[in-house]
C-alpha cells in the first residue's frame, strides 16, 4: 500500500504542483508534437523511480512512462478537456500504478496499515484536495461558468479568490474530519454562504447563488469523501 501511495504522491506533486502551466497549454495546442509532452513524461518517470527507491524496478518505471505517454497522447487527440476526460485520465494512471504494485511487485494493497502509510495517505489527501480537486470542481461547473461569465472589466471580485477560497475550504473540512470535529463543517459552509451572497446584484443573484452553491457542494463532497477514506485507514 505504501508503494502505491508513493507513486500517487509523486504523480500529484509533478503533475499539479511542479510542472508549469505553460507546458500544459502548449501540450494541448501541439499534441504529440509538443516537446513538453515528452519532458513531462520523462519527469514523471524520474518521480516514479524516486518513489520506488530501487533501480531493480526499472521495468515498472518504463511501463509507467510508456503508459503515461499513451494516455496523455490519446486524451489530447481524441478527447476535449472536460470533467469526464480528466477523471478518466487520472483513473487510468491509477490503474497502471495499481497493476505495477500488485502484479509486478506483488505488494498487497489493503493489508497492514502502518503509521507511515497513514501519514502518507494524509499527505496525499491534502495534496489532492488542493489543485486536483479544484480542477474537478471547475470542470464540473464549466457550463454554468460560461452562462454567468463576466468580462474582466466587469469583474466584481478579486482574481482567483474563488479558487483559493475553495482550496482552504477543503483543507479546513479535511482537518475537521481528521480531528473528529465534523460539526464545524456546518458553521464553515454557513459563514461562507453569508459572505458570498451578501453583495450579489439582484439581477444576477439567483444564477450566481445557484452556481456558487453547486460548486460549494461539489467541493465539500470531495473533501468529505477524502476525509472518510483516510479515516477508514
């Protein structure tokens, strides 16, 4: 289990925290012709090797590199950027990791959760609920974003404020769950709702209220599910 968590941790750190957004943008534009697609794949391979911590597992690193390149290339070529394609790609990467750990390394997935394993699971959980979970919320609400979209000149809130509010909201929810203070989640959501809805323009109030409510519920659901998963360990 701990090896699987290390591979997932490596993937999250590289894919969502280390690699610059410029790489992803050019990769989407040029596809398999983009040099950043291959640079990203190489860095993913290096991260996997570090996570495995043993050169004897080089065949696993090769498999992860090849599968990553194939998955990303097929996604760019055949699928547009949306919630389903994002979840599908991440699921396929996870399947590859599970296959490598269970069949090539013969390591059990759900037996003997040590303190180190639980600590690593907590780290992975906190990393996931920041940018990756934010991407899921963004893609899930994309159609409503376009419906109520404003130009930059008409924007009446701080740039990226919603993104950071969502990140800290999920972090707090996960902390509340881990310290057995789940009742505080209700107060957090109530406080956010009061602040977000207090200054809405009347003409746009209903649509924006519904949009924020949907995004909040998705965000909270993700954080709670991750918290429950970690607590179950």
